[in-house]
């Protein structure tokens, strides 16, 4: 035992005989009620609560996103691969048709401008569909709309190419008929 503890235990009776008066306790109560928490303390506690709530939400959304990615990962990868292959197929087909049409369009700049406007409109629609697809990759309707857009583009080019080839054949046939 140290000296203070020994002194207190030896003189406990003498120390306990004095008790504070009623006025001392009233003064302590008044001082306690006067001390309100400062504005800084209130704001710091509120900020702490907001930080804890914010971190809780972030943690929840982080784990929810990881869970969704794990659950839908292989299906989305297969769908994404299939979609890329489909886009590549139609892009190659459209570019091939445009290359076939170029010789016919050199003499018809108005037709070429109109075709390019139509293709650019379809491309902008395609871009909008792709943005929708980013939001909801598993939505089959969005994928079907994208494929339909590509098919329309191919159909327009094939139709135009067949009309141009037919007119070219008629022109060459007229020329060969006149030669005889």
C-alpha cells in the first residue's frame, strides 16, 4: 500500500464526519445545467453520425454490386461476347455493301448524300441503343432492337444496291441494243 491509501484507511472516520451542505449540491447542479454542449461539439457529433451512415451505405452498395457481378458474371460475358460477334458480322456486311455501292454512287452525289444521311441516322439510333444496353445488358428487347437496327441498315443497302445494279444493267443493255 502506498502512503495515501494507508492514510485514508487509518483516518476514514475523521474524513467522513464532514459532509457538504445543501448549498454546495445546488451550486453543482446549477453549474451542470449551465454547461450546454457547444455548437462545435454538436456539429462534430452530427458529422460523425453522417460519416458512419455514409460509410454504411457505401459498404452495402459495394457488396451488393460485387454480389450482382458474381451472380450475373458468366451470363453477361457470354451475352457480351455474342453481341460483339453480332456487331462485327453486321459491320463487316454493311461495309462490304457500301464498297459494292461506291462505283454506282460516284455518278450520283445526291443519292450518295441521302444514303450517308440515312446511315448516320441509323448509326445515331444504334448509339442510343448501345447506351440503353449499358444500363441494362440483360434486357433481350434492347439487344433485339440493336440487331433490328443493323438489319434495317443492311436491307437499305441491299435494296439500294439492287436498284443501282438493275439501272446499270438497263443502261448497258440499251447501249448494246443500239450497237446492233
